[in-house]
């Protein structure tokens, strides 16, 4: 049976592991000096050598003929370890064996001495997948293990490993493998396998692998059956990157504010069962590439991941947009990606974001005429005053006042350096870090931050315009000077500048009228009920 290249060419000794010399040298020195730890924690992204180094370490400490910290690879123990038949080296996949019973079995087996080796070694892969109770069961045996027991934990998500476990291990962070190291290794493997791999093909595979050696060798294996000569074109066709024209159609539509085209392409992809969450992630990746081209054109080629022909398209898009626009789009799409994980209809969420990015949302502050609403509120106040305080305990809140461009300045606000009345929509810049402002505000004023859910902001000069969906924000901001001061300080902390704050609510005049009429009607009903009670 054919053996895939990534399995066939998995490193067998520490010297075969590339780009992790800071780790392999340390492990070899520990083995040579006999000062190995009882528990190790290997962390890093996929394909960087965590499990491979765990297996080599397990072989080396048990190899009777090891030299300079390296296994000999010829003794029975090394052969059985490579074949997976050595019972003293136990590999556990925590992704599928993550229950407390699995760890209890491990703990019960650890009390028995090794059959053939010096150490009984447990390699727990993807350890972050263990349940809380399983981690608790593992903790005791790791804290005071028998002298002959060693644990090697591997994970791609170190933040999910409890501190009580991590603190009992020697931690080693595996770096992403450098593209040039991957390309060199691929050319060596291709030479041994008699594959015709060109330098540009090796470089492209290395770039697409994104720091993972396993991904690179798997792609080389896939390319080897598609063409006799593995060049950049072969890699492009095999990886399926050439068929991503839809991404650039959407990005082009966003750059020219063509809402119809953006929605049309999205609809076609949805009909073809394209995962819209994955589409959102791909757009974020390409917008990142455009941002890097704009801010660092000299180093962009080394930082971005794309095909050579895609690079020209990205450069063209970078020339049609400003960095502010790209950062605003990135922020909106990342928020969309986060929302899509817990909304009922992902398509609606994605289309709403596209419409917003195409400029169909009115973000300019407008002064609205509240005179008619105030008349109804006055009638409501007169009605409420006629009700006895002893019989009417419930209070009806009046609709909040709306801040406009003509509202007076708050304490800690600077004087506006632009003529607000003469501002046009195109003069205002979307505030790409507004979500950060709201998050920071949650620490100081959770109620005020909660009222800003769904809000957005734009700036012009030293004036920031807040578009609030919830009218409660207007009430909190207008009636409490402390709220205005705190918000101003948070904006200064995140954006690095003090702004004169102006705000409006997106609730329409008609909605405000209906609200006032509803409150007035309710007050009339309560008044009638109170009069009837008094008559009785």
C-alpha cells in the first residue's frame, strides 16, 4: 500500500526537525546530562513538529544506545517505537478520549512499572480538548508521578490548558517554519522521490503552507500525481487557488460601492452552497493583504499569501482605496464573522454587512424637529399631574431628548474645529476602532456601553458623531454629565485624541410619535381607572 509522503518523511531524529533548533538542542542536552523533566508541554500551530518531537524524545530517553541525546534508530526499542508496538510509549488522542474515565484508566496504568524501557511515557495529543473533570483527574498524577513515568502534552491552543497543568510542565513553544526552510526540505524530498520540483513551485508550496511542514509535504504529494513537472502553475491549479475570482469581484464591488454587484455575487455563491462564514474569512484575509500592500509595499510580497497573478489584482485594489477604508471594512467583516456564529440566518448578517460597506447606511448626523413630540409630552405631563400621587404609583418615562449638532458642549470636550452645519457625508471618516471604544467603556460604564450596542461612529476633524440605535444612550448621555466625561476620556484613551462628541438616534420621527401616542394612551387609561377608583 502506498504510504503518503508526510508519513514517509516524518523526522526520525532531532537533527531532521527543521526550524526548531532552540527546542531540539535543549532536549538533546537534557537527555545527555540525564536531567529530563517528568512533564513537557509542546505548543504551536499545526505541522510545526510537536508530536514528532514528542515521539523522538520518547524514543531517545528509552534508547539503550542513544548518543548525544539522539536515538540510534537500529535497536529493537527504536524499531518498536517507530512501528507503534512499544507498550511503554502510550499515545492518547485527547480529541476523542477526553473524558474523566479515559484519564482514570491512564492513572491506573501508570502505577505499573515499564515492561522493557526505563520510562513509561504518555504522549497526550491535543490536550486542550480534555474536559474539566479529566484535567482534574490528570492533575494529581502529574503533580506526584512515579519516578519512571513521563508526560508529554501537545496542543495548538495553549490558552485552553489550565494553569495548574501548564505550571507543572516544561513548556516549549514551536515556531512557524520559515518558508525558505520548507522549500529546502521539499527540494530534498523531491530529489529522494525523483520528483521534478522547480524552485518556483517549491517556493509557492512553502508560502501556501503558512508555516506548517505537514501541509507543505501533503501538497507536494498531491501535485506529484497531477503533472510531471511541479512548477508554480501546477501548484496553483492543484491547490485550487486560481478559482477565487469571486473574492475579487466582491472586493471590487466594495471599492466602487456597487451594492447590487456585491449582493449578486453573494447570491450566486450561496446558491452553489458556498459557506458564507468561510467566504467572510477569505475576504478578511484578502483585505489584510491589501492593507499590508498599502502600508508596507517593500515587504508585502514576503508577508502576504497569494498567487503571483493575484498580487497584481490586490495591488490594483489597494490603489483604489484608502487605508482608513480598508481598516473599516476589516473591522466590519470581523464583527460580522463573530456575529455569524450565533445568529439564525448567516446570509442576512453577511448581506447587511455588505450593504453597510457599500455606503448605503446613512451615518451623517441630522437635526430633527421634535416640536410635535414635545407637544404630546406636554399633554402627557398635564394628564399625569391630574392623577393623585397616592393612587398612581407607576411612573411613565418620557422619551429621551435627542442630541444634535447644535447641542451644547460637555465637560472635557474641546471646541469643534470644523463647521458642523456645513459638513457633507463624504467629509466624515468611519471610526474603525469604535468597537474598541465600546469594549473599553464596558469596564467603566457598563450601562452606557450596553446602550451603545449596534452603534457606529464617524469623525470629521476633532468632532466624533455617534449613531446610536438605542435611545437609552441619548438619555444616559444627556442627563448625566458624568457619563459624557467618562465617554470622552475613553475615546481619548483608545483614539489618542479628544473629540467634541455629537450623537443622534436612528429611531425615526414617526417611531417617536407612535411611542409618545402609546404612552399618552396608556396614561389616559390609567387616569380613567384612577378616577373610577376614587368615585367608588
